[in-house]
C-alpha cells in the first residue's frame, strides 16, 4: 500500500498497463486505475516511485497532453 495524501493507492491491486509497445525495460510509462486514484510509473523501475492522481487531476493531465501543453519542441 502506498500511503499518499490523496488516499491509499493499493499497489497490490494495481494492474499496470504499459503505454505504447516499447519493451518494459526501456522505460515505458505504465498506468493503473485503483478505486478513485490513478497511478503512473516508469516500467524500467517497477519498484520505484508512483505518481498518484485523483480523477480530476488525471482528466486535466490527459486534456493537457492532448492539447500539446507538454510538447518540448
């Protein structure tokens, strides 16, 4: 269980889904939906830190990604 100010993100119940088709060891992004929280981690470090989002935060993040807010170019 990962204790977080937003609530407890139950790592044991997380079913991680890799984004894209790159091998996990190359550091793909993985996402898991557990109850009302969404976790995001680096597949190359599965025991590493997990970013935890509420549904509202996740929705804002996805909308920003779709709008190009995070484009580096």
